[in-house]
C-alpha cells in the first residue's frame, strides 16, 4: 500500500509542477504583450506629436495652389549634356498683373525690347528674369531663322537641345480659329487676325510644352491649324534688328535643315526689369557697354570736334 501512495504523491507532484510551469509561461507572455503594447503606444505618441508640430492636423491643409502657380520641373543634365545648371527660379508665385520689360542686345543693331506678359504668362516671365539674372543668355546665338517667319534664340549650346536644368508648362497657347467656340462661324478662318502677329515672342520647349530658355520672335505674321507655342510677350522696339537678322542668308545646320544663319547672330546680353503696368515699361538697362547708340555722322563729335565748338586737343 505504501508504494501505491508514493506513486500517487509523485504523480500529483508532477501534475502540480506542470501546472506551475504553464502558469509561469502564461505570465511571461502577458508581460511581453504588455511591453509591446506600451512601446507601440509610445511610438504613436511620438509620431502624433511630430505630426502636430509639422502642421498635419491644421484645419487648412496645403494644396498645390497654396504652394504657388508655377511648377519648376527638374531636368537631368546627365541625360542631356546641353543643359546648364543655374538653379531654380526663386519663386513659384510671381506677379500676375502688368508686364516686365526685357531687353535683348545683339551684335546686329539696336537692342530689341520686349514686354513680358505677366497676366497670361507669369511663370515664363519669372523664368526669363531668373535666367537673365544668372547671365544665362550672354554670348549665346540666335541659331535658327525658321520657315515660320521667326528667329530662334535662347540656347547657349546652339544645338536646339539646350536650356536650363528645369522646365515649366505652357501658359498662353492661342486657340485655332476653327476650334474657338467664340469665333463667328460666318467668318472665314483665313480672314481672322494671325495667331502670332509679327513681333510676337513665344516660348519654345524641347519637347514642345516643356519650356526652358529658348524663344522665338516672329518677324512675319504666322497662323497655323495646330498652334503649340505659348505667347509670352511682344516686341515694343527693335523690329528693325529682328528684320536684319531675318535677312541673313541661311545654311544647313547639323541636322541638314537650311535654317542656320550664315554668320553668327550673337546675343550679347538679356536683361529683365521689374514689373510695371502695361504701356509704362522702360527698357531694362543693358549690361553691355558697346550697346550705346552710334554717334550721328553729322554731329561735330563724329568728326573729332569738341562739342563746345572748340577744336579738339591732341
């Protein structure tokens, strides 16, 4: 009998040991779960505090419009060696009223002055002001005289593939007469005013719609069934210089198109002034000292005489 009671005690002891082991394991699991929950709550508190500090719970979240009207899209200079890095324009929210005067000084005659249209092409105006402030256009060329009746400038590489390391979207592309819902259907589209009158300045993108630094100045009226150039301004003086450039004979460029001026047309400088009301723009001051008007051959100074009437001293 004693041996039977001993076995029962041993079995009961073993059962109790197993129960205690299970309880200890369960207690350890509970402690791990509580520790994990506590750590998760702490992380949520830290993340929430950070989000609150950064304004994630503001009642008026940021929208694309709140960030400005202009989007400067970076371009990869490694993929296109013709691009020049001059940074991004300083603003995405430029003025949208009035005009900005732009002066283009070339080696072909009087400076060409332009009014950049802030109401319809504010981002283009902001981009040109930025590029001009970085002397981006200095000593570049007008590398094409196109069959559309325009001169093409603004590419320091002279390849037609150059520009800054950013682009911006087209803003002011005109509507073809046959697609304009406001056009009088009884009027022949051929009798409509040209989409791009002589003196119009447009941005040229590579590809079109992805604008950088290149621009055209039309020296002839131009209309097309499928307009693609955004109008950014108009020439206010210097069309004689534009005409002189247009008259230069053309030769083939590297692509075999007969559009390249036979002699280089050098853009010595481009300057952009501050915004003003339309019609009140003064030409932006030129940075080129050689751009001053030539002396009048009929004046005494042109013959080496002193302007006070006395003979010039040697």
